[in-house]
C-alpha cells in the first residue's frame, strides 16, 4: 500500500510538471521577487536574506496552485478514475498536494543561483536552513489540503489563488510592516503554522516554545483540513465527481 501511495504521488508529480503554467508560476514568482529585493537592496543596502525571502515566496506561490490542480483534474474527467478505487479517497486526494510543495523546494536553489549571478550577499546557515525548510514543507501540507478542499468547490479557483499569497506571507512575518500593524501580525503568527519555519529560515530569534506552538498549530490545521476535505469528497460523490 505504501509503494502504491508513493507511486501515485510520483504520477501526480509527473502530471504537474507537464503543465507549463505551474512551472512558470514558480519561476516568475521567485525571479520577480528577487529582482525587486535586489533593486531595493542596491539602494538601501542588502541584508543577505533576500534570496531566502524570494525562495519562500516562490515555494508558497507553487503551493497555492494546488487548487488549480484539483480543478484541472475535475474538468479533464480524471477525477472519477482517481477517486473510484479501493484506496481511501482521503489518501488519494492527499497525493495531489505533494506535487506543488515538492516542486516549490526548487525555488531555493533557483533563488540562490540568481543571487550569486547578481552578486548579492547570501547568508547561509545550513543547519537552520535545512531544518526550517523541512518544517515549512510540513506546514504547507495541511494548508494546501485546506486550500484544495475549499477552493475545489468553486470553478474559479485559479482566480482566487493569488488572493491567498499576500495574507499568509505577511502573517508569516516574511516582510517587515510598519509598527502600527505589529499587533495584527503577531496575532496571526499564532494562527499560521508557517510563521515559525519562516523565522527559522531567515535567522530570526526562535525558541523551544515556538517549536511547541508550531506543533500545536500543525495539528489544529491538520484536523481542520481533514474535515473540510471530507466535506469536499462528500459533495463530489453526490455530484459524480463532475
């Protein structure tokens, strides 16, 4: 069963890469963010974290495309065959969300390479970076499940996808906002599980307590996404996976 599950993930990843929209989305998001930060840093000074910020933006942009993936599967008529099997429909559905997150990891080497070409300073703490990316990967799984379950209920998922990017990135403390908004971002950071991994990747102050909070957030988001996804599966069953 485990082999079949990973085979299904591999198949979904192959289908994901065959669609140029999803590939270009990561490339443009990562590159454009880094170029903007390059211009800003050239004028006001570099921090060394510019390439990391661009990488996180690119990975998140790729992750939000999961809603579009589900709708492509639905309207290509593939969904009935994928969901009509002996395997748990919930597990089958989860195979869709790995592709954009796994591909999103390529934003890090891409951004680093571009930063080197542009001769930008590149802060690099291998230990914190690898651990932070790993936690970010797991943080995006329940978020993507929730996005997939909720936005797959609407045919306009591709239109709504970009709306998700900025709020989550701000809530994750990726960008510095004016002091008057600090209370809002601080509150949101207690809700969004990506906040701790982002702080870890960027080298901001973290503690064991932050890791514990992150774990609780992950469980809460996992439960919420599970119930939303079950609701979507119930709806699609009634509609014949149309």
